[in-house]
C-alpha cells in the first residue's frame, strides 16, 4: 500500500494546505490553481472544498491533513 501523508502538487511538488486554491483534473488529481495543468479540469476551489466535495477520492488523505 502506498500512503501519502499529504497530497502533493505534481507540478511544484509542494505539499498542499487546506486553504490552497487548487484544481481537480478529470483523473481526480489535485494541482495548485497557480501551477496549472494540461489535463481537462473537473472542478476547482480550495483544497478543503475539494476534499469535502469528493471525500471518496481522498479517504486516506482527509484525516491526515487536518
Ligand atoms: Zn503547485
């Protein structure tokens, strides 16, 4: 099992914080809004909003980044 402590932005490699503005791509990956992605975007908001809106994609992460 691979476990991530916090979601990291695949572009800048920095850990995300709940108040960061992020975009969710269609593969359910989170990227900082300011870093951007070529993958089509499904949603965007703060990391906290994405975690609350799509908890099924982040069940391992949610508890860890509170
Ligand atoms: Zn980033």
